[in-house]
C-alpha cells in the first residue's frame, strides 16, 4: 500500500484525534431505524463516537467492512476503554474523506484506504487512545455538569462519584465541549479484547436490512449498466441512437464504455447486452501486450536476460552458485487473476450544480473523492461519499472506474443514477492480479546451509502502468513482497524484479505479491529440503533459528497436523510458511489422488501468530476464508487474453469450492504479545505451495505452474 499513498501528508495530532473540541458531520448510517420525533439527537463526541438517548454508543470507522469483521474488532477496542455492555455498541461506516486532516485515514499511511490487512494494525493503538480520551471527557463532563468531583468510570455506560451515577447519555452534551485533557491512560483489562464477541453486522445481514452497494435506494433514481469494448484498450467509435430493448430510455457514450439507462437494472443490462454487437469500437492497432501467449514469451526472455533493466530490491553479500555442494535452479509461473467479487461493481450517484453525493461499496475513499470532484468541477468538500457494505473487495474496489461511470451518467442526466455491471463485464474488465515468472537459484554447502539465493521475478508493474512518466523505481507493492526480507538464514542473497511491459489493466489482489512470491519461495525451500535429504519442517525450523515467531507457528502446525505421525495410506502432507502482513503463518496441506489422477485436498491445518488477538473467531474465519480462496486459485483460476480479449466471462470457467467439497480445516492461534498483525490475507499465499509440496511427496511430481488444473469448468467438478 505504500506506493498508493507515499505522497499523502501526515495528519496532525489534532485532526487524528478527531478534533475533540470541534464539530463533525454525523456519518451516514448504512442501516436506519426510525426514532420517535421527540427523541433527543445523538451527541457526537469527537470524530469516532456518538451517544444517543438510549445510551447506545455508535462507532464510526474509516475502514471498509467487506466481511473481514473490522467493524466488530474496532468496536471491541472501544468497548474495552468505555466498559459498556456489548449490547450498547454499534458500528457504521464514516463519511468518506480524502487528504490532510481526515480523521478516518488509516494512521499507517495517512489515507482512507482499506487494503494490505492494515486496518487493525493501523487502528489498534489510535482507536484505543481515541476511546480512552472520550472516556475521560465523559468523566470530566459529569464533574462540570454537576459541579462535583470524584467521578470515575462505572460499567454499563455510566459514570459515578459514589453517591450519584449518570449514564453516558446524560453527560454526553457536557462531555462534548471538554478540551485540554492530558493524554489518557489506556485500560489494560481484557473483557472484550481477545474474546469471541458476536459480530455487530451479522443481525442486519441475516434479516436483510444491511445496505450493500446494490441495496441503495435514492428517490427519483434511474438505473444503468455498461458495455465495454471486448478488446482491452478499445474506445467507442459510434453508438446507436436507440435500443431495440423496450424500456431503455437513454444511451450515453462514456468514451471507453457505453452506459444504457432504464427504469430498472435488468432492463439496463439487457439493453447493454443488446448493444454489444452494434457499437463500433476503435481497436488498438497492437494487442501483443495484451496477449498472454505473447507475454509469456517476453517474460521467458527477460527471465534469463543479462541486459534487462532489473531493480535489485535486496542484496546481501555476494551470492554465487560456484562451489556449492548442491544447486537448485528452477522456474515457477503464475497467471493473471481476476478478483471475482460476489457483488459485482456498482455505484449510485447524484450530481447537482453545487454537490455530488455518492453511495459506493469502496475500499478507496481517498482516491474517489478527488476523482469525482475533478469530473464534476467541484471542490473536494462538495463531494459526499457514503461507504456501504462490500460483498467482497479483494483489492478491486479500491479503484474508481465504476464510481466515475455512475457520476458521469448522473451528471449527464441530472437525476440520481444507480449503475451496476453485469457479471460478464465484471470479469472481462477487471484490474487483474499480475502474472509472474520467477527463477530461483539457490545453493547448499556441505552442511546443507543455504549459502546463496538468486531470485528474479518477471512480472508486470502496477506502479509503472499507472504512472510511467514519474516512476523511477519499477518495484511496487507486490513485486518482491514475500521474497524480500525472508526469515530464513541465507548467507548471501539477491532479490530482483524485472518489469514485464503489458497493456492488461493491473490491480491489487488479495495478498498482493505474496500471492505469487510465496509459491516460488516455499516450493523452492521444499526442493532444497529434498536435495538435503531433510524433513521439510526440520529443514525450515533449523534455518529459522533467528526468528522465534516463525519457529513458533511451524512447531504449532507440526503438532496440529499430526506431522510426526504417518498419514493415511495414499495420502501425504506438505508444509509452507509465511512472514507477512505483520503476522506469521505455517500451513500443512494433506492430499490424496483421485480416481482420475488429480489432487484432492482432504485437510488443511494452519497455525497463525498475528500478535495480540482482538477476536479469535474472526481470526479463525479469515484463515478459513483465505484457505478457500487460495485453494480455488491454486487449483483452477487464471485470466487469459487472446489479442486483448479476456477469455473468462463468468464463474463457469472460474470455479470455487462448494461447502460440501471444501477440505477439513483446523486453525491454531499462537498466543503472542506483539502488536496486532493482519489476518485478512495471510492464509491465501501459503495454500498453493503447501499443496504442491504435499503432491510432490505423494507422487514424485513437482508442480511449478499455477493453476494446477487450468481451463477447468464448474460443471466438471
């Protein structure tokens, strides 16, 4: 994420704490319960918390809730400081912000972005501090309101001086005006932190009241869908003036796409489908840089080239294979990947002469606001961005393309527009995870120590594609993540990245560069263990002697998986390790061979050290979800292109596991006092190498290319 936000200014302490003495816009609530007309308005205390007359505390968060549970996790931090009952806590998305002074910007990179498994890492201490500050304000407010002293925090959303007890609601107005308090002391209790508290968003998602992007309703809105050029990079030539689909009311040229307007989404989608063969497109004259077969040949040449411009991300000592007792020299390949969010891209927008209001399932508020302002000719403060729940994000919804389409349509029509892509448009016009071709050269000495590692990753550069005129360093988020700074004892190493030129639109995918580098690294480590004739876990543990946390998860998964006991007949186990996203993960996959000779994963065991655990149920859930996601990608997923045309259009050629076919999953959370690390992405990268390593042990066949079974269709599973 550093590449996305490196130029953004740091917030001041005053803006970060939310301007405790200042007034703030009450954030948009994604769910709404009507209140009696006589009910007192909730009192905002700082940027993050407000108290209503029922003594309910509502937390406004800048991070996007897309299933990872960050609303609940951050609410637990607040509840710990305020000692409220859990039933008194609510959470919602804050109004979107951008630029300096935005209190909802992640403190790690000073931008309101959700990605890189950074939400809890960024907010753990700041949110506790903000909540403790509000706690002290409530206590001081009670003293000021009553003219008495000796007030302290009680439980259940109350303060007391021993003889009198008041609720937060009773003192909130007085508390909101308190200023000049010293830095608060943080509570050290664990009533909420570390406990499996029930998720705050679950009831609304179960009863249907939760508002995802597709659920937004605005009075007077019309509906839109889009059709893009089937060849990447194509633009609109000519467009029919009308549609043969009844109910289509308008066709709008968006330059790189065409929007179809109707009175409902289904009619708009049918209209867009009808136009696909009727629009005349301007096709790029050269599509070779959007053709996966051509790109593969270019990548192969760059992999061994001695003249290709290589960025050296890490160099320690003088790595060399000369004189080595044993040498590994292998190549690993990984494909482009689509995000395939269950909720397709969508956005609702309303534009007037002096304001633009947007409702979007977004991870990238920081980018949307200035982009929308530019389109509308407004200043950023005239853009109101409401973040809804996300039905999956995985990095795709950090982009602004779908939002700007809705805004342009609303600006053109003068009425609110709800725009939704079809599934086919979503697959064919993604911002794809880069492909990678990786060469790993490594040397062992006579005692089987790793003396040298020479690592070259040839992959498209997200950063170069987005800013080629200003970028000097082609290494971007993901290019060497998972290869640079390895925890293994390696005497000399060189980690380098060579950018593969491509016109395929690139984006950030769940677990970014670790998703491909970990496959290469952990496959190679296993191959080195085999060369050394040493058990794969023992080989890793002996070379992780300088990292107790890495050793800890490895030992934990060894026990959890029953590694030291023989697997069932016809089965084998493989292991992989990751240090990334502020956490450590070790995973063991157990596989068998089906009657048709293919891989069947029967069990996955994972041990995770993510530092201080806020909610163990959510950690376990993210491990399970990451395994399901990573396993499907390893087995079947790829996005291929022929002369600029995406070949995958729907889930029929991009299958996922079903509940009845997912392997058994066992999770062990290793206790830790380290600061919280990320869990949303950490399980994804280790699945593929763990499975490949197990398959190699079972069959003697080493799989070095992903997916293991390309071109598999959903109906064939």
